[in-house]
């Protein structure tokens, strides 16, 4: 398992070894030992798994969870291809306002870890792109917020040959600056504390 530290503090990319033969392929998108070594702690207790299917051009995000409760994610593209994007929206973070992206496809089978409090977006590059992820908290609609994925200040990597297909919620989402002015963004130190609490919860299992 290869590991790359991303530009957003705490975010990680993993590339598993792929074993192929005339029958097809086998790989392990999540490997506890490799994750623990790279992250410095085990994966959070999984409270829910999510699965989305998107047509080419669908852009989802930037989504985040209010903190508390906060939410960490481990994301994998099970079919198709997508540009998966992490955005640091944690006020006080050393990388606040920065983003990084990972091309997730069926060639390299990369995965990404999103620490508590960051924003998540992705661009589907093929029809029937399947994104699957484990999350550290259960879905509560009132806790889920969105930022403008086309915010020109962020300049996220939406390919020029794609006309973004957005949900109604995402199409009216506010910018990062507006969310900060309104006090809607997570606090970095609180996010870090919640991650430490998740680690302790794993140890107690």
C-alpha cells in the first residue's frame, strides 16, 4: 500500500497493490496496518457506509458536517472514475482554504482519508461512477451543510470539458468566505479533539 500525504493537513491518499490474472483483479482498498502507520491511529469506529451512483458530469459537494458532531470519511471509487476533492474549511487550520484532489479510477484504485471537519466534493468522469465510503457518524440531515463547489476563490479542479450537474442544494450553496462570516465553519482544534476521541473509542472496543 502506497501512501501520499495531501496538501490538506491530516488528509491521506492510499494506493493498494493490484493483483491481476486472466480471471480479473483483486485488491484491498483499506488495510488497517497501513492506515494506522500513516495516520498514527486506527480508523474511526464505522457508524455508517454510503454509496452513490453518478452520471458523467455530476458534481457533488462541497459537503461537510457541523462540528460537533463532526465526521471523518474513508472514500473509495468502486466503479467508473472521479476526481475526489478534499477542502480544508477548518478555521485555525495551518492549511485553511487549501484543497487537494485524487483521481480515483479502475486502474490505480486509490482511496482517500478525510479527517474530521474538512469539506468533500467529487466530479464524476464517467457514467455509473460509484463512490463508496465509510463514515464516523450517522447521517442527520440538520448536521449536513454545503459550500459552493464552483467558488472562484477556491478554484477546484472541475474539468473544462464537463458541464457540472448540481443538486438544487449544491447550486445555491454559499461560498467559503460567506460561511466563515456567518460562523458556519468547523473549528480546527475542536476537530482535532473529536479525532482524538474517535481514537479512544476504537481503543475501548
